[in-house]
C-alpha cells in the first residue's frame, strides 16, 4: 500500500517513515524542508513541495494511488505561536485544508493526524483522558484543536475517516541512529540538556522554578519518539482494517519534572549540566500527564522505549555523533 507522509522529513515524521518502511509499506515523503531535513529519510522516495500551494497538493495526490495520508506538516513552537499567531493559523490550517480537500477530490479516505496534548490546556484532571474538555491556552494548541474539529465535521459529512494522535512530550532518537531531533532553533528540553553538555548552543535555560510541583519545575509525560512512531503504524493499520474515526492520547501516564530529566541525563552522560532557571513561558502549564488506557485497549499500543534512561541514551548517541 502506498502511504503519503506529509512533513515526513521532520522529527516525529521521519521516525514514523522508518517504522512504515520496516513494516513493508510503500512510502512517499513530502516536505518543504523549511524545518525538516532530507538526510533524515535518506533512500526513501521524496518530493519537496510547499503544501500551502493548493494546486501542488492536488497534483501530488493525483500522482499515484495512495491508500492513506499521515499528516505531520505543521509549525510547532509554542512560544513563537504566541508571538506570531497569524503565522500559525495561516500555515497549520491552510496545509491541513489543502490536504483534506485533495484527499476528498482523489478518493483517499484515510488520514492520521499529528495532534498534540496542547489541545487540553490547563488540565482539570490528571492523567488526562481523551474526554477531557479542549481548552488550549496558546495558538499552536488552538490550531491543532481546530484541525481536529475540521476532521470531525468531514467524517460526519462522509468520505473521510481519520485518527488524531495527541502527543505528549516526544523525546529520544532512533536506536539505529538513522534519525533524531534537530530543530532550528532547538526548543525541547532533552536536546537542549545534551547540547549544553556538549558545549553547543547558549546553555540550558529552565523556564519556571515556582510551579506547584514537588521541585518547582514543570512536570511532563515523556514518550520515546520510536514508541510514537509505532503508534502511528498501529493507527494506520486500524484505519486500513476499517476502524472508525477516533482520537487517542500517546503518553506513558508517568510524569517527570525538568530537574528529574536533567538528573537522568547527568547520570547517563557522566557529567554535570550547567543550568539557569528563569521565568515561566507564557502558555506553560504545571503538569501534563496522559491517560494511555484508550490507545492500549483499541490499538494495542504499549510504550517500550520510554524510560528516561533510554530516551536520554538514544538522544545522547544521536547528538554526540550527528552534531
């Protein structure tokens, strides 16, 4: 089966591409390379397309008979979305609408959407179930929630089935070293810890030391990116087998504070990581933990590589050899 992976040269997209290849799918990666890296999906068929161009997306969907689309193509920086909200609304919504329209026109009726725990906002309960109200507190999260609502409406109208996967904190790198995290600028915690240890970048900045958590730093649910990739393949197989549209959290149901992640990294790499603690970022919440029960029951998904030690060790090998 031929699968189109939009945004497949990015961090989570590239890991999913390799999982799809391992499972024997015929994969075509499309990316505009504004943030993705061609080398992350080397040897996999690839086309460079600006998915904001409606005609280009339509031609792409007509270029071969696709069985499904996996949609990772979006801007992802929370802070930037607060500073430049229109950039996020125009980019993330336009790409999604172009893909959905082209799919409906060409009869491609199955879509896996890369969503986010950011759709929940400040949690009313933890771990957060999929039934939790959606109340995103930043434009990035709002765009993800809006696309989910668009997909719900299209599913009700007929002609489309979709699964939205709400990630919690993706981290780590491919254990085989084929791909890893390389955002520019880098805003995620684990790579910034490791780059600081390697003497690269501006040094580790921790945002917020006065959250209502045991050590004052934010608590997050860290999931190994290869576990996330495996969940995408399971969701795709479910849609191909006739499963209905749905949404699933992807998390471990376990939380780790920023300082706990720093300590785990120091243990793995055998050196101290200098850090400074500054003010909270706008839109950050104290604790985000996922309920994983639904994905486990419906998709058979179990995180296998998501211990902090494995996350840090695989990321360390990637950054140590790649940068």
